[in-house]
C-alpha cells in the first residue's frame, strides 16, 4: 500500500513504465505496434493496468478527498501515462530527454488532478 502523496506514486509509475520498455526499444516497437496480440497478452496488460488504476484510486481517495471521481481519474491517468510512455519510447516526443519527459508527464497528471479537485 502507498501512503505518500499521489505525485510520488505517479512519478514511480512513469519511471517504472519507461524502465520496462526502454532497454529494448526495437523489441518494444515490434511487440506493441507491429505484432498481433494474443488474447492472453491483452488480458495480462489489462489486468496490470486495472491493478495500477485501483492503487492510484485508493491513494487519490485518501490524499484528494475533494476529487469528485477518483476511480475515473485514476483510470484516465493510467491510460494516458501508458500511451505517452509508449509514444516516448517508440518515437520520442518533441525534443524531450527522459528526465524532462518524466517531469512534464508528472506535471500534466498532477495538473489534471488539481483541476478536478
């Protein structure tokens, strides 16, 4: 269980997602954008995303009690971060290096939470 601020969990999530995909960029590109996905693979990815979203939802419910729908916010953030990380690993985004990407993705997610709370 995570008892810190949501930003700490979000930073760890962004960095862990990059860590999982960056070491083998070419393989990542083939697996996630070119290869067909068997149902078992898709189910595994969805299960991981649901687990992360539920963890984030629980953190948000405690840390941001004014957030009207922490479950939806958590699911949108997980999906957005996943998509951004995949794009960054596969093609880069603008001229961002990894550290700046992490900071900008974190600021975007935190800004969304601030706007909704």
